C-alpha cells in the first residue's frame, strides 16, 4: 500500500484504528515509564525514601512548566531503582503497556549515569533491562533494543567514562543518544564522544530542537552525524533546515503529549506535527516519558490526531515512518509494513 491507496476510514473509527495498528516506538526513556505505583513499591522494597507521602501526592507534583522542572522529578523518581530485578520490572511493565498499544518494536533509551552516580553498577542496569527485552521477544513477540543516552548537562569526560564502562556490554545496546537539559549544552560538546561511538559501529541519535534552537538540529547532523533527531520540532522555524530534513529523510521522533506537558506548545491543537508531515519530513509519534506525561504511544496518536485533524492517510504515514526509521533490517520492515496495510484494509 502507498499513502495514496489508503481506504476511506470513517472518522469515528480512527481512534480504534490508531490503537490497533502495528507501530514501532523509537523515543521512550525507560526510566520515564516508571509509574508512581511502581516507584512506591520499589521505594519500600529497597528502603529508599522518597519525599512524597503517597502515589497521589507524587502525581500532584507532575505539573511541569518546562523541561528542567520535569527532569528534577524524573531523576528523583529513578532513585528507587537499585537491583537488576528493579530494572527488569520497570521495563517489563512498559512492554505490557506496549503490547496493549500494538507496538511490534521498541528502541528504549536508558540513562546509565543517573544510576552509576548513585553507586549502581553499569552491569546491573544493562543486565536487568536486557533480560526484560529478551522476555518481551519470547513472551510477547515484541522486538526491542537498548540505546544508551549520555546526560548532556554532565561533562564530555563523564560521557567518555560512561562509554568505557558500558563497553563490556557492547553486544547489549545498539546505539547512543543524548538527553537531559538541552539549552546551554549544544551537540558539539559531545562531538568527540560521538566520533568514538561511530568507530565502534554504534547507531547515533540525539535530542535536538525540543527546547533548543534549530541550530542544535544542524550541529547534531553535521558534527555528531546522527541518523535520527529526537523531538526536532523547532525545525519548523528554519525553512532551509526543513527542506534538508525532508530531502535526506532524517527521521524526527516527535512526542506530542511530552511537548504539551513541558509547555513547548500551549495546546495540542497548536502542535506542528501536521505541518512537519505536510513538508515531507519522516515524522514519527512516540511517548517520551509516558508515566509522567499522561499517556502511552497510542494515547499520543489518538490525542494528536483528534486535536490537529490528521487524516487516515497521515496516520498510516506516521506508522510507516516508524518502521522506516527503526534500526532493523529491510525484510523485517517490509513484514511490518504488510501488517500495517492489512490493518488499514480491515478498518476500511
Ligand atoms: N528531553 C530531554 N531529556 C529527557 C527527556 C526529554 O524529553 N526525557 C527524559 N530525559
Ligand atoms: Zn526524550
């Protein structure tokens, strides 16, 4: 099927189709899938105190004004993760939600520095997450991979140290990313780290243009040589960059509910997803930190489609883009595309 051959889908059937259609999730911080209930359970299990009286008290704190106001709570929440079993349980809970949303493939970000700084060993983090990934494949039929993210508010030297610490587990992650506080920490700060990662054959992605300027997207492409841009929505302010992203089919992993909750847009109706798609960019829809932003991937699809008036054709394109942008072989992508087409045919 091509986008032009999408059958007519009645508008009232679109939400069900968006939930049912097979999709890949390419921008999910696994620590951002930690629900308040599990935070409290792990807090008790590990005897790690958290400064909130109850699940409700914690949830009430999820009123963010910008990226940093979220990150402060996100790092506090992650402090209850101690054992490999904890990391497994967190990722397994995500995979169960992903299956409910018909995610067939997920590439998970993890932030090792958040844990190694507290004395948790790199091997503990990676082994726990890897075990959940293997279990998702065998018990749920979901394929997945891990992407190690460097915290950009920390130094280049700390990123190099983290990479060295992770190398004994090189076979358990497929790439590296760059996250945390964007403004003031431009991509070029990590150009030498990324150059080393490139020689190791790792896939390269980076957050750019979430709150930061379009320049950060350019330097992520030119100086870090990333294959995908995470967020990237600020590209809309730079027509020449937009043309380049479209021409080179550089995927953007867009996260609508994240952008809403972190006040990148005042309302979902003002989100620029449709404009990015209309300009021919390889846009995908993702959840970012679903436990904090009020929805998993299918909620992101349903809410942004309703708020911005996406057509069935555009919804098909978003799912097709998620497969195109994933780090898997072409035959696997083609199989998922066939599943996607069969799903649209069923709803048509
Ligand atoms: N941006 C930057 N860093 C992050 C995010 C995000 O949306 N989520 C978790 N770490
Ligand atoms: Zn993110």
